[in-house]
């Protein structure tokens, strides 16, 4: 068995062939967590997990939606239901299939681009607003004893500072750094704080020429403790080699597992066993 710890399987990109997607998951004995990004997509994700035995749900409000009204084709209606921590709590409590709060966090990537922030917000105000919402949702995870799925982009210093604060506040909080692609130094900081690192399809890509050898994702995977390693697809995005460029799906997590096994000098079956155990512990779920 393999656990894809981060997908968006309830999004519209699977509307035409959902049955086939789940058949491929069954063929390779793969389970997944489908992750919400707003009020509407969180509610829909829980309903989806309730209907599919191979799927669990995470509930959360993505930082991009905190400071922007942008919606892609999978999130139509997100801006009509603004952030509401009480509603997120209600959704999280609505089903036993909810095992995490996420994806939540900080994303400063678009702040310098015109039209990507709500009118009247300065960059500093936007950062503070994202941090406030992140901390409120992290507190909800602690309150409900749910795992925290953390999204962090172009916000390393603030995220490491806040993660350390969360660890001091709740030493038992289970924290997953989703889609980790930072440096080895950053990885060490998160690992020292007891976080799990979610490794996705990017590990199968050729690293940029400007990346230091010790900071390539494959190098980090080789060095990181095996018991902190999780696998994820972030489907429908970031499909791994050998299917790079196609729509991603949970069944493709096996390609990530194969690559990680080679990097670690392990057998594929062993990586499946270890990362499944890690997933069970990280999400307090037997899958």
C-alpha cells in the first residue's frame, strides 16, 4: 500500500473519469487525502471523502485566498464564502473522514505582481493577515487534534519562526510541510522541530543549474531521516517523471516512491511500507 498524502481529487479536473482514477488507485493499492483550499472546496472535499473509501479529507483556507480574490477553474465560488474559522470548524467536525487542517500557511509569491492582492492591502498588511489566519487555523488543528498541512512559498523566515512558535505552544501537534522544495538548512530546521516533509513529483525533475548540490531535493531526501518522509502528488499538478506534463493523479505516487527508493538505496516495497507507516503516524489514521 502507498499513501498519497496530498491531492485535490475532488476538483473538477477529474469530473470526466473519476471512476477510472479510483480504479487505478485500487490497482496499485493507493489511498489519498483530498485537500481543501477554501470554504467551498473544503466542504466538497469532505463530502467526496465520505463517498469514497480510499479517500480522506483535509479542511483549510489557503493563504492565497486570504489576500486575493483569485479563483481558478477548480475553485469557482471560493470568494463568495470568505474566511470563517467557525465554519471551518463545523466542516472539520462534520465527518470522521477529516484527518487534517490544511492546506494552510503563507504564500508571498504574488505580492509584487499587480492585481494579485485585495484592493487597499499593502504587502506588510497582507503578510500579517496571512499569518493571523494561519495561526487561527493552527489553533483549530490543536483543538481538534488534527494534523496540520502547511503550505509555504517565498515565506521561509516567517514560516520557520511561526512553526517554532507552534511547536512551543503545542509540543504534540503533528505538522506536515507540504510540497517541500527548500534548502537542506531549511529542511534541518523543520526536522528539528519534529515536522514531516511531504515529497512530491519535483524530486523526479532535473534540478536547476543554480541549485547547490546539497540543496537538490534528491540530495535532501537522501540525507533526511526516513521516519519523517511522506509522499504526495499534489494532484492534479506537478506530475512526476515519467508522466511529467500530464494531469497528475494519486496512482502516480508510485513513480515518486520508485525515485525515492533509488535515492535512498532501498527496495520499492520497503519505501511503500515505511512511508505508509509514517503516514499513519503523521495523520493518526490507519488508512
